[in-house]
């Protein structure tokens, strides 16, 4: 294969991938899960809180001259734009300079932007730092998912990646409940409560930054980019630690890999790999991300509006209902994640997408017939999202493992940006008028659009999903640098 990246450094034969994949689960892996997974809790907290406190920000006395439309429209759109551009920018840097460096940089961007958001005094300051907050969070998606699949043994890779991505909903649940407290003026003045919610994000982020310092660089990235001695040190250190922990000698690794080391791979090579070498896999990634983006917007974009307009729920109480569906979202990856490693990727990815879409069609029918109230509607949404969340998390897992090592972070960033743009731009434009009209039939259309795209993505997965369970990443997608 032609190389459009930087000049070759040398050729090395390594057993690092096989050594990593044959490791038993240990404290070393828990450190990685905690260091990488906790940021999704922050992301869920961040997104949910801002949506929940939008009405308070626009009230007189909030200390911020902004309208509700500017918070949920302008600022939200800029957050999405920041996430998309941050994913692409930091995704490129992650493939070029390594996972660990970018894990620190992206979280630092998030921390600084969130702290400055808390100090907002006008709409443009608020919107600008919402963009930068999204810029940091978008970069996290590429760096974290790359690191997870490269550090976690193949036996556990599916469930761990799903649960880490599902952690977003723990933060969403906490954000929904915290919003009730933040909006309580008997506890905090109008101009203080919302600022403290952003300050809390900074404090939590600093704690995560301290933990993340101990997450190792990906040895897989290191040996391809000319740092094979350091890669050997990291893996040998993990092996010694695990042998002390278990009291058993590790089995010999099976198989080796010879690569021609390079500092970087060019954009032309990345584009050719995604769309010419793996067109079916690119179609799969596109379908999975767009499907889950539209299903989530069909439900969550108009969640509060539907409860208020159709069921008479007070706006100050919607946080409790949102916490209930957030719990369903988290339990899906938690309880179904193991099946992606045992039953297999193809049946589980296709199954979770198709089942969640069909259940949303059923919910739309119940809603249209007038058989639901606020509580039962929330239960229906929670059940739909139990399956949809596992499916959506598997989208990140899929694009993380089905493309070659050198393009991994950019592939994640590209498909994340497509899904986020579709969900954050097209979704709201389509669903806003449908959910706000107060007409049952319009909301039903919103549900059916989301459900249709989810089922369609599931059908694509039936034909194109890759049976990656239990296989090394190098077997699923041969590195561009690999030599016979």
C-alpha cells in the first residue's frame, strides 16, 4: 500500500498487542476505566444542566442578559459546532501525537472554558465559552475511545467501551437532579445557583485530571510511531503488577506483528482507508451515528416540552422525569454490554438498534391513542433508551475498532462529527416545531422519524457489522504500517 504519511523511521517486530490482549482483568485496568470513563459523567452533567437551567438564565435577576432562545438556540448550536470541530481537530492530533497527551489537553480546554462560562456577563461571552467547552468535549471522544480499545484486552473490550460511553447518563441523571436544586431560589439566589453548577464541573474536572495523569500512553500507538522501547516498558510494568496481584505467571503471548514505523500518516491515506479500502465499514459507521442521533433528538430534544404541553407537568419538576430516563440509558450498556463480547457484535448492534426503533414506534402509537400519562410515557421512553443507549454506545465501539490503528482517532472524530451535526443541527430544526406545536400528531411524527432511522441503521448492521468480539484490533483491521 502506498504511504502518504511521513518518512519511515525503521522496522520493528513486536508482541505488544498479543501481550495486552492476554492480560487478565486487574487493578491496572480499573485505573484506566476510572481515568477515562469519568469524563463522560462530566459531559452528561454539563449538557443536562445547561438545558435545565436555560429558563433561569433568561429570567430577570440572573445576572446574565440573555433570552431563552439564545441559550437553547445560539449557545446550544455553538456547543455542537465546538464539539464537531474539536473532535476533528483533536482527533488528528491524537493520531499524530498520542492518546495521553491529548487526554490531558482536551480536559484542560474543557476546564478553562467551563470556569470562564461561570463568569459570563453577556450573551456573547456565554456563547463563546460554550463553543470552547464543546471543543474540549468533542476532542475527548476521539482520544478516550482510541485509548480504551487499545488498552483493554480483546475479551473485555466491548463491554468496557459500552459502559464507559454509557457513563454519560450517570452525569445526566446527576445534572437533572442538581438542576432542581440550582433552580431553587430559597437555596441559591437567581444570579448564583447557575454559576455554581459550572463551578462544580470545574472542581470535578480537576479531580479527573489528577486521576488521568496515571493513565498510560497506548503502547499500540507508541510502537507504530517509533517509541517501541517505551511501549515495552509500559507493558512489562503492567505484566509485573498483574503477576504480583494474581500470584500467577502470565501465559506466553501468541503472535507478533512487524510494522514500518512512521511519525504520522497523511490525510490522503486516512481518507483512502476509510472510503476506498473500507467503504462498507464507513457506511456502517455513518448509519449507526446518524440513526442514534435522530432517535435521541426525537425523544430528548422535546422531552420537557412534551411533558409540559401534553401532560401538564410543571417546568420545575421535569428534572425528576429526566433522571428516570437517564437511569434507563445507563442501565442499558451496563447490563447488555457483556453480550456484545459473548453473543457477538453483529447480533447485538443490529438487535439494540432495531428493538429500540420498534419500541419507539409502539410508544408513538400509545401516545397517539391517548393511553399514556407523564409517568407511563417516561417509563416507555426509559425502556426505549435502555436498548438505544447500548446501541448508541456500540456506535463508538464500532468505529473505534474496525479501522486501522493509524486512522483510529480520526475515524472516531469523523463519524462523531457527522452524528453530532445531524443530531445537533438537523434534529432540532426538524423536531422543534413538531414537539412545540401542542398537536399530538406532530410529536408522533417526530418519534416515527427517529424510530425509522434507528431501524434502518440496524438493518445496515445486519449486513455490514464486523464480528470483532474476542479478536485483536490488528486482526479486525490490519495496521497500514504492517509488513509481512
